[in-house]
C-alpha cells in the first residue's frame, strides 16, 4: 500500500485499514521515515507560511511573524511532534498488559503514528491562522482512530478497551501540552514572533 493510499485508508475507512496496517511489514524506523516524518511536516510548513505570509488580524491590526522566529518555531514544533508520537507509542506498549492487551512495540508505534494522521492532515489549515481552531477540532478524529485500532493492533479485550482508551487520551493530552510548553520555552515570543 502506497503513502497516499495509507492516508486515505486510515482517514476514510479505518475499520478496513487497521487490519491492513497490522499485517504490513515495517519497522519503527520505516514508520517514521516514510510516513510520520512526511506528514508531520504538513502542519509545521503550513504554520510557517500562515504566520509569515498571512498573519493574524486583530482589532484592525495585522500581525506577522518574523521569518527567523516562525522558521525556528516550525522546526521545533516538527521535531517535538515526532518525539510526541514516539513517546506515546512507548507508553501505549508499556501500558498494554495493564489493560489485558498484548505488548508489541511495533504495533504500538503503528497505532501511535497512524492515529496522528488526522492531526497532521488537518494541520494544512494552519496556512490560514484563524482556522487553527477548526484544525484542532478535526484532529480529534485521531482519538476515534486510536479507539478503533486498540483491539486490532494491541488485542485489547472489549471490556478493557474504554478504560485503556481514556487513559491513553489523558496521557496524549499531557504529552501534547508538554510539547507545546517546550516549544514556547524555545521561542518565548510565541508563534507570532512579533518583535
């Protein structure tokens, strides 16, 4: 299955896509090099363009980020998004037996990487900064993908699935908030980089 087919499959027909993903021959390195690294660039590049070219209008004033600040923020955000997905995959695998699931580092990484697809694709909307809230709402679909993927990849029993899912969602939110905090530490002037 090619790159575009994987993206379409997981977004449009996830119930059929998860078993295909489970059977695909890949390593963690393959997942990150051929899929995550490509898609994670979408929101970073879109945000860079949006903040430098489009900017944000507020009370009659247009604010645009400086190119160095926006580029730096995009690079840091890109790297942190890949780290987030990797750490989340480690946690999915680490918690598996606590929820009656089968441990598999590769399947946990597949679940983590492919569940992030909506977030990365929706990140295209960052080109128009005032659509960022819409992109964030669309990225919530990733939680649904995670829920569908748990029994397929981690062999989570039905009676433990909801609890495992809720715990993972809470952990995912904490990881994302932590990454956002780290990005703001690296670039204290924020995404706009207004100087």
